């Protein structure tokens, strides 16, 4: 694993605010839980507005809004640079690349949003964390993808998009360290992050096989880890079956391709024990992962850049 390259955080650019880290009544230790197309830049901005508000609701995610675009700026202005970039022709094949001030090259943290792999959610769920990470000195790539309900979404399109988005980092003419990539995913996006970290185990011809960009670290936030077990308990109201097109005995090859392999990458499991959307037991399947858990944390607390779960995560990543 290549060591993180750290740069100083500037005072300009987008901000996650100055609120102190949330203090919780009870937290647990970091032990285990209980049982490519050419880069197309759409817009550039150095907005100083606040990121979307986060919520600790156990049932509803933060509201999703597409970022607006303004004007270009010089990389030497002292503010982070925001580029809206397409990695394909479909409406969902788009993302936000944020680059911190300075010459670089910069390590990259990619973000994959959740939503039980269903349409109606987008990358804005991860915007607050992406802004915070950029302010800590890394480039961030926060992208959308086709989900179930979108034309071409589900198997295999969802997996093809995630693979394309990750590999598109190599097509960007930006100062990025492609051998120093971490991927962070939440909920269903946590599953896709784990899958991204194990694409090199896929067979020739599988969706997403032969990755160009391989992350060395995966952060699985309240992740759906084991698809077979999730399907067996009807997690998310048949969300897994909707993604893969059937039960495990009906489409076994889809489950083989989609199930992450937990070998060859560092994994950090982040989960609140009060998660009523994806039970913390799913993180228990990540037996060799670094664990960051909280007794009072909910499903969406992990998306709050001021919450102890995120602050401990960036500490584990060396970004504090």
C-alpha cells in the first residue's frame, strides 16, 4: 500500500463548517463488531457554499440535489477546484472531481453513494464527506451510476458503470496519484466499494473485470456485505433480488460476479449499532477489517462530516 501524501488544508473553497465533532453517550473501540472514454469536463467551480445538510434519521437519507456550476478558476487561487466530469453518455454517468489547492499530485478518495441500488438517489448523498476530505488535502471523485429503475440499471449496468467511473480516473488530465486510491461507500454503495476493491478477482468477460485503477483501501460505511444473506432476510424489500434479477439459485452467476472478495485490499468497516436500515451484523462478515463502531450511531450518521464515526475514519486514513 502506498503511503498517503498529505498537503496542508487551505482556508478557502467549500467548507463543511466549524461545528465541533459530535459527542456521543457511548462509543465502542475499533475492534470487530459482534456476530474509458476521454475525460469531459462539464463545469468548474470554486463555490464557498456549505455542503448539503446531513441527518441522523434511521429511515430517510439527506435530500439529494445536483450541484450548480459557476466559473473556472486558477489552480493557484488557494481554493479547491470542482470539476463536473462525464465518464459516459448516460445521464447518470457523471461525477464531481474535487482537487485541493497546490500542484499535486494528490492521493484520491472515491465516493460511492447508496440507496439500495435503486434510482432516486445520487452522488449528492456523499457531497459533505467529499468536501471534507478535499479540505484535508486529497482529491475526491464522487460519482453517480445507473441504478435499478434507470434505463440499463441493475445487473450488469450498475457494475459496468462503477467500474467505468473508477477507471475513468486514469483518463483525467489532472494531478492524481492513481497508485494511492481509497474508495468510500455507504450502504449499497458500501457493497459497491467492496466490489470495486475486488474487481481483480473477476473472470475475463465479467462486468468490471480487468480494472485499470485498483484501490488499496476500502471504507465500507453501513455496508451490505453478504448479498446471499441479505437476500435471505429480504433486506431492503428484495433490494438484492432487484439488483441481480432473482434469487441466488435463479441467477447464481450474477451473485458470483456481484459478491465482493475480501482479499488483497485493506478494509475499514464503519457502522452504528442503532442502524435500523442495514443491521450491523452485515459488517460482522468483514472478519479481518479494521472496525469503527458506535453504540448510538444510525444509518445516516456515517454521512455527517462532524460525527465521531467520520472523524475516526479520517484518523484511520491518516487525514486528520
